[in-house]
C-alpha cells in the first residue's frame, strides 16, 4: 500500500512540487512568448502548427478559406437533402448527402486545431429540380464546383499540412466518387 507524503511547509516534497509547478509555468510562458514573437516578427521558424494560424493576416486567410470550404460542403448537403425531400430517396442522393455530412464534420474539426472559429450558418442549397435527370445534372455541377474550389484552396494552405490533407481528401471524394455517381445517374 502506498503511503501518502505529507507536505509540510519546508519539506522536500513540497519544494519539489513547487519547483515542478514553476518550471511548467515558466516553460508555458516561454513557449507562448516565443510563438507571439515568431508570428509578429515573421520569423521563418517552423512548428507543427503554424503560429500565424491564430492571429494576423494568415489566420484570417485560413479562416476565410476554411469557411468557404465548409459552406460549399453545407450547400452541397442541403442541395442533396432538398432532392431527397422532393423526389424521394433516389440513388445516389441519400448516400452522397450522408458523405457530405462526414465532409462537414471533417472540415469543422480542422479550425479548432488552429484556434479558429467558423461561422455556423445554415446553407440553403439549391432547390430540387422536378426530374431525376435534372437533379443528377445539379449533382454533377455541384461536385465540379467542389473540385474547383479545392483546386483553388489547396495551393493556398500549403503551410498547414493538416488542412492540405483534409482538403485533398475531400477533393478526391468529390472527383473520384461523387462526380462519377452523379454522371452515371444523369
């Protein structure tokens, strides 16, 4: 059975805990000061999470790019949900709408790692066409727009490998899975 160490004033156990606490606090302050200085001075120091992501123009740009991506995915999901509501659960709309929900969740997880908060606006999407063929054509156009957006955004986020990985994965899903499914149904 372990014995508890009574930390009386002036005992070695209390001194050790105090030293550890001070070391942790100083280390945290040093790291925070180093990040602030690095991001405002524009140093070329590389870290696993770029410090410019949370402040300054780069952080604003990253927030804008992630907002555009998540709004595009929300719009696509709502468009596909509109088709299902109007025409019923015709393939491939229900499955791709579910996939879009996963894409949104992936995108919404990225900003937190960079200290960014995205707007939580609801997307209206496009209204459902009256025929399946027209709905599939809307699906094709929507997925082509997704691919084009990711083609635009990916080169701009190269400083953020985690963001590149997510956007590239979403682009691949649109290009290689969703787009062909809508092309087949048209």
